C-alpha cells in the first residue's frame, strides 16, 4: 500500500457493515422489543448503562405491582423526583391490580406531564432526554414522567449585539426557552415549529420556525431538505448547522444570519424568513440571508427613522473604511504620491523619514499586531482582557513610533480602521472584512490603485454570484427591486413600509393595509 493510500483512503471496518450496539440504540428507525417482564427490561437497560455512574434504576411498589424507576441523575432534578415520584404514597387502589399503564398513571401520577414508550428504543431515548421512566411488571409499555430539568442559565442581556433602546432579553442554550421567547412576541396560531434530531451521536434537537401564512413554501421545502441531508457525528452549536446548509460557495462572507436577540428573529420571521434553533446554542439562525441584513440592527426600528437612516449610512461607510483605508494608504504612499495634496505628502514623508521598512511591511506589522491583541483580549478573562488590549495597543503603538519602526500616520490609520470594523452589528461579518483587508493591502502593494480597483470589481462579481438558499445575496440591489429599497440604505418610516421583501416571494406580500402618515386633527372653531 502506498503512503497516499494509507493516509487518505478510507479503511473498512473490520466488523463489516454490522453496526455496534451503541449505534443501534441511536437510530430512530431501529427498535428493540419491550417485554412485559420487568426483569428482562431492567436487565437490558442496566446492561446498556452499566458504565454510567449517573444512571439509577430504583425499585418501587405501585400498590401490589413491582416496578422500577430509571433515570439519569444529571439530566433531571433529583429533589423533584424524590418528592413527586419516590415519596408519593402508593397505597393499593380500589382495583388492586390496575388493568393498564393508563390506569396506573391516572391513579398515582395524575398531575405530571407524561409520555408512553412502547419500544425499548423509546425507553432509552426518554432516559437520555431527562425523563423518569417507570417500567411496571406485566405492562406492554413504560410510563415516562417529565420531572423537571436541571438548572439552566437565566435569560440575560445580549453579550455580542447590545443596543441602547429596545428589549434586553437574549436567547439561552435551552431550545424550549428560546421558542417561548419567540412565541411571547408573535402570538400567531400559524407560527409553526418543526423538530429534527441531527447527529448520529448527539441527536441534537434542531427546530425550524416559520409563519406558515408568510414563508414561501419552496424555500421552506429547501430548508427541510438540507436539514434532513445532514449526516454527521454530532452537532454542538448552530455554527455547525450553518456550515452544513449553506450553498456550496468558497466565500469569506457569511451566508446565514445569526443573532442572540429574540426581537431580531421575530422581525425576520414576519418578513417571511425561516429560523433555525439548535438546542444548546444561544445563537439562532435566519435564512435566507442577504448582504443588507448584516448592516441592519433591531434598534433601527426603535429609534426615529431619520436617526436610524443616518446610523445605517455610517455602517456602510465604516465597512468601506475598514476594507480599503489601509490599502489606499499603501497605494498612495508607494505609487501615486501625485494624488495627495502637497502639504499632506510632505507631512507624511517627513514622518516616514528614518522608518526602515516600506509602507506595505509597516502596515502588515501593525495590522497583525492589532489582530493578535484583539484575539488576546477576547480570550483572556473579562476582568483583565479589555484592559490588556487597550493598554497594549497604546503602549505598543507609542513604543513603535518612538523606536522609529512605524510612522505616526500609520498608527492613526490602523486604529481608525480597527474602530470602523467594530461598527458592524454582526460579528462574523466584521471578520470577513478583516480577512479581505489583508488581501487588498497586498494588491495595493503590487499594482497600486489599479490593484485595489481590480480587487473591488472581482469582489462585487463574487457577491453577485452568491446565493443563500437560492436567493441572490445582493438582493434587492442586484437584481434591483425598486419597491424593496425602503429598508436597504435608508430606513423609511414604519407607516410607509407596507410590503414584505419581494425577493423572499412571501405567501402574503402585504405587511399592513391602509397605513398612512399620521397627522394632527383639524383645528376646531376659533380658539384663543
């Protein structure tokens, strides 16, 4: 066997196609018989969880019937289990032997939420999901009781998408809590959530949320199809789902919108988009997404429309500044000095006197240094991370200037570029700007302004070619949709925004009917 075959060729399992016992119990289409014999069921589940320290199988009596309670102590509240199940009086009922499991539940546990498990696979699945499963002698199915989950993180303020005016709630890692935050805002019977279990090993719950009277049926079918095609070992965050459902495009730009704000997701749902909620992740996805989504913030709709429009223009300008400002400095100072005013050129050249590096090396050094400090500030403990990043930038920048390694104007450009990159309301979109900035600097160092312009043309062509679940990424700018321009570069008044985006092909295009600009009532009589 060659070295390449050894490294890259997929080797076959020595056991052939036979799946191990652990995988059999994880497959939803494979079930094992549930016996009426308590001893057989108990032996089977104890054999499956024999190496798990947090698994318990306690014997109990239900009247004169033998039974056992199986549960994972780390997946439910043991105190609630003790109070609601283990310590509940179980005196023999009028009928000493209840006829079926339904009668047992009605008599002993009438107030608890429940499900039934008629296969051994369902029993194991309920145990893994935090149920207390009661198996009774002589019964053909088990009773699964929802006791109460373990403690979870409380609803707090968003940590990555903060706003001044608007709701202060953020999603948590619990999918039920996240759905409740959405339903609290959209009280619509047509708001629908479909559940899927993704991952051969993790069986992570993934919810698809949409308003059935608004969302386009074809887009919804495409989302379902892509979710069902996912075949991986585990899903640990919504970022895994994002990477697995996006269109096959090699691009630095995010094709899926993510947020931890419930009000933002509700706004997308009311436009006709589809939300993807992953259990265990505080970030919810919205598809399909377009480029303009990453320049919009939920606060835009809580502030006066003139102020919101101004701030949105600032975001677009900041994106261009963060993208091209360093490359413009390299191009002008290296190739096109004649384009700068004389006084500015003299000032810059005077500052660069004695600097041993060309402009491109100089700016690469500073940009890389700032990226290192930014990443260090994120990864360090919160108590010192922000202080270290700010102090480090000041100290290193000042020391580099005094040592003659860089010029003063370069420190200003790098600092202003970094600040402009933070204006983006979506973090992963600012990351793409940071990546492209280095490529632009390299193009400017080789070809000057021609290289910058050529790269921007290629970038626009690339953006035009992108799709998010079949929707053009630059919509409604390219292709141009005249009636969708009221919420792109400017935010028109809410009373004037009557239609949903046409590029989403919503089932109900009209957002509101008969809305008009409010005006003061006519004056009455001849007042003083």
